[in-house]
């Protein structure tokens, strides 16, 4: 008896897969799984073996699909800013928790808009006429660290309400003769909230008391020119312990670290999302530079080894377990810490002598929102 006629080219399983691929809409892992099950049956695998193969296949393809689509799912370009050219009126948008353009009077008046200011001897914080090109204002903030006198300073803002997800956009400029810094801009939450930044360096949070994430410039022990490349630096209750037995912040960077530019303004935006319930691992971090998505860290993305120093994203790594930032929904994101902290150790870790000149940085056009903000949309002239 002649065997049933097969479609032309189907004798080879690879040809069968090509046929399936052409007719399949790969818009979810489930569609592809169904096609693979058909292929396994065609190749003669029994039902139990097909189910066993499906178990491993589901895990692999789901992670593959997540890594393929996650960055594409992030917004880019203008976001909330598209509604407010030049950022005019953006502070009044219902989604905005806080905005600062450093235009509201003299420095002392601006300090009062924040919960706390660190300006030792009045020689750290200063207003400047150097502003981003798209800015509607004429003033920015300059923070200087002079190691013979201080380690820099900060502005700290406690939000009027805590939230589970936040976007922080700011413009920053490092000078041509930049130096390495120790810590930079942080956001996060304290439970209960405080009007000042808390301590806790070297200590692991409990899970219901605090969580902090910094966007920092790191020199990689001198591998990258100062100020370094952008990386996340986080404290949360599942962070890894360092070799000295203490819990220093865990750093997280992409496979190709984005180098911080010098002598030009850059738009930086950070998204932080807490896990939606104490049982889930759906917390997330993301970074945009000049409106382009650069880093996204969510459950399932591939990472290299995770140590007390943190981890680097790698395509050939293992899947990230996901951020379980909190064990209680009472812990919310409720502060922004505009920090410029410089120490001698920051230079020595990168094989440089501590700087004798002031280490400076400029900030402008800060917006904190529950929606993606994006770069300033230029105004029509």
C-alpha cells in the first residue's frame, strides 16, 4: 500500500519547520510552541516525550520572546513632554509629582522648594547660565565638590505621595576635564518617609523599610575615561553580599556600557517600578539617554554572574530572577536625591590621583512623573 501523500518538501523536518514559520504569526510564544509540537509529532515522538519537550521549550522560548520584545516595548522620543513644548506648563500635569527648572528666584528660594539642601559654607550649590539647547529657561544648577573643603552636596525631595512606579528625567552636563565621582542621582522609598536621605551604606534592607536605586557614572577601575559609563546601583533586600561580608550597592549595567559624554548636555531618564505584590518578581528598571532606550532590566533578561558587585547583562547569560524590591506594599517610591558625592577613593579606585580642582556637574529641567517624560520638545520660534 502506498503511503499517504505528503506536502512537497515535507520529507525533511527542517523543511517542515520552514513551512510552519512562513504561515505562523510569531506574536506570542504559544503560537510557536504549537508549531513545534506538530513538528515533534511529525518526527515520530510519542505523546509523553512531546510533553516533556514542551516543558523545556516553554521556558526557553518565553525567555527568548521576552528578550526580543522588551526593549521594543519601551517608549522612545518625546513622551509627556510632547504636550508641553519647552516644558512650559509640564509641572501642572496631573501625572507630575515634582518639577524643577531652577528659574524660580534666587538659590535660597529654590532650596526651599526641596525638602533638604546640602551646601556646605554656601560654596557647593550655585546657579549657572549654562542651559540645554531646548530649555525654555536661562538658569541651571551647578554642584561643585572641592575635596580640600567638602565632598559635594545635594538637593533632596520627599514627594507629597508615594507611588509604585516613577519616571525621573533630568538634563546633566559634565565638563571636558571631568573626574570620577563616588555617588550620583538616587531615587527610591523609605518606610516611613523622611524629609532627608537616610543612611544604610553597607547594610541590606529588610524588604519593608527602604529601597534605593542610583543612576551613576562608573569608571570600571580606570578602564573608561572619567566620569565613566552609566550604570544602576541598587540597595534592596535580595542584593548579594560583598566579599567583606557587608552589603554594598549592587551595580547593574548592559553588555555594552553607555559612556557618559563630556562638555555637552545629555537627557537622562530613569524608570523604577516596584513589584506589584509581595509575591511577584515584576519590578523593573530602565534607562533612556536622549530619548533612546539603553537599559531595561526585568525578569527573564539574560545576565552574567551575580556577585556582591552586581551583574552585567549578557546575551549568553542565565535568566534574571526578577526584582523583588519589597515585601510590603506599604513601601513606596517617595523621594528623589539629586546627589553629587565625590571622594578621594573614587579616583584611586580608577588608578588616578585625587583631583585638586573642583569636581563640577550641571543639572537642569528635572521632571518626576508616573508617565514616561522624554526629552524637551523644542518650542516653535
